[in-house]
C-alpha cells in the first residue's frame, strides 16, 4: 500500500497538470460577472454542440464517436468559451467506450455567415476493450461553421490522442451547434430575493433520480457465458419542457451489480405527457437514443435506443414519484431487454416569469481531480487518478444534493468510470474559509478496478473563497466498495464556481 504522504504528493502532481484548466476556469467565472443587470443577473452566450467523427483505432478499425459539449462564453475574452463534454462510441465494435471531461474553445466570425472554432478537449475514460492505456484523451480540433441563426452547421478536423495508450487518429467530422444563453444570478447576491425571469442555470425544468432493472432474453451470451437475466441500474435525468406537453432531456445510467460492473449509458430523450388527474397524476411516453455498453454487455457498436410509458404521481408541489416500463434495444448488438424503473421527480426552475420575489437557489459547479489506491482484478492494488465533474444544488443555506462523474485518466485504469449521487453539508468559517462534507454512492466499474459495481465515499473538504463566485477546495476521505476489496484513503482538489438560479415560482 502506498503511504498517505506519497499519495498526497502524487495528488499534488496531478493537480499541477490540471493547473491550466483551473486558471482558465477562474478567468471564466470572473468574466461571467461582466454582463449583469441591476438584479445581479448574468446572461453570457452559450452553445450546445454535437459532433460525429470516425476515428481510426489500431489495426485499421474505424469507430464512430459522438461528442456532446455545453460551452459558456467568457464575455471579456473575445469568443473564448469552456464547459463539460462527453464522447462515446456509436458505430464499430467498441460499445461502452466513453470519455468525460472539459473543453476550451475560441470562436470567430470570418466573413458573412462563415466562422471558425479552435479548441481542445481533455478527459478521462475509455472502455469497450479499447487500447486506451491510462484513459487520458486529448482532442484538439479546428471547425469551419456556417451560421444559420439559432443553429450552425460545419465540418471539423480533429486529432484524438491517448498519450498513455495506443489510440492516435486524425479525422474529419460533422458539427451541429445550437445557440443558447447561460442565465444565472451573481454569487454575492444569493441572499436578496429576486423575481423570476425565466429559466436559469443549465435550463432543466426538472430532474429525476431513478432506480430500475433490465430483464434480458434467455440464452444470450456475454463473453461466452449466459447474460444476466436481471441487470440493476441507477441513474439521473434532466428534462426541459417545450410547447404545451413536450420535453427533451438527457439521462445517464450505470449498473450496480458485480457481474456487469462498468456498464453505463448516456442518452438524449424526447417525450410528451398529459395530466390524467389535474395536479395529481400525469401519463406520458418517451423515446431515447444514445450510447451504452461496458461490463461485457453485447451492445455492439454502442448505439442504444429506448421507448417507454410512465406515470408521475405528485407527492407535493415540487416532488413526485414516477413509475415506468418499456423496451431497450442495441441495434448493432444482441442486447435486448424490457425495463422497469421508479424515480423521484423534482421540479426545479421552470420557464415562468413574474410571481413573488424569492431567494435564488445556490448552485455550485466544480471540476477537479481525485486520487486513491484502487484494488484491481487479480488481487493487486495500484493508485488511480480520476477527473471529477460535479454539480451541487442547495436545498437550504447549508444542505445540498450532489451529482458527480469520476473518470480514470492515470494509473493504468482507462475505462474506469463512476457516477455518484448523494448529499453534503457546507459551513462557513469566516469571510474566506469554509468546510464541507459529503456522503455519496456510485455505480462504478471498468478499467480493471475491482469495484464490483457499487462504491460509497465519505469525504471532508476545506475551502478558500477567492471571490464570491470562485473557491478552491482540498479534501480527504474514504472510498469503499460495498461488496468488494476496494477501500482506500481518497485525496481531492477542485475549483468551484458558485451561481444562483431563480425558482420560477
């Protein structure tokens, strides 16, 4: 076992590698405050981007990758933007290949409707038995875009490189870019009631925390053995309404059992619903399309489709219980299953305006690294470093709920990913200092890490506030597999951006 002092030193070295990203994030948060009104509202431009490209893996194999990014402009720095990104396989034979990280990009209109975008993505992950090594993926790119108003279309020239693996590919791709605004309220005005003026933050009207299961077909093989007949899952969804009854959204799910540890999904969804009993019971249906795989599940290329019917029973003004049933299919693989799920539905900010003034809801977005000794299949133990993206929503001045994604990028654990949900407590100690603690649980797997499907973590943080919107945190805690040998001291470092969202009431 590596001693705590050596683990701390390695965590600091990993933190230095992330220093440039931290500096850029700090500049971003400072600049976002530049465009605000008398209520402390900010509305920098943002854009959601979807890319498709066919990367060349060793041996001449072609793998189609879909990338999704949400980039917020840094208004004082002339076209520079940054935000989170996810890349995953949808064609080829690498179902379950995902990476999660962040991107910095610069855009410039050149002539007429034509412009260019230059950027670089860095993230961690892998999977699908790909030769990704430690899991760090770099993707510099140059795009040529045609502005069509609310959307832009274009082509991309990119380079995908796994520095610690065998994947290195240059390719052309297609780009769809959708314009948006990241509307929020300044961190130093969270105590002042404001009147809602429409959607703020990431723009989701509601979120769901979901637990469910797949029932697979009999006789299907997984790596030469029968596929499990039942696969348990946990996940999170964010949904945004449009029109009278429609909505679109994103969902992420992961398996929690040892036999398929590492199976994960990331999908876009669209649906419609109507009230069967006004203000009490809602009926709806939805379809979803995206990527999934890992854990030995035979999703083929990784392309995944779903269709389901559901009902939501309202328990209170902002909370409800959903019950869902449907079908899931991997068109390029042998995976087929019926699905059942139940979820807790939480109505968030809403698109409405007006209403009585109310205090903004504090939200924190963080990026950082975490390091710990991870038990591996075969009985060995080796340190792993993960990148960490998390979002915290406060339900009181001190209590918050958190959702996090951790992906391995160093320590020969490429493909290891964990999706955490849980709760934390934040406490101010003075004008600049604060402490926080979290209890979180995850569906986790991949990368040869012996997580056996589920992890728990308890961690304490000490933080320093540079400005109201920006703080730096260092943390230490314990990460433990619920049913396996993984158990270690975890050390973390993160940069946190604080903003407010209106309640829409």
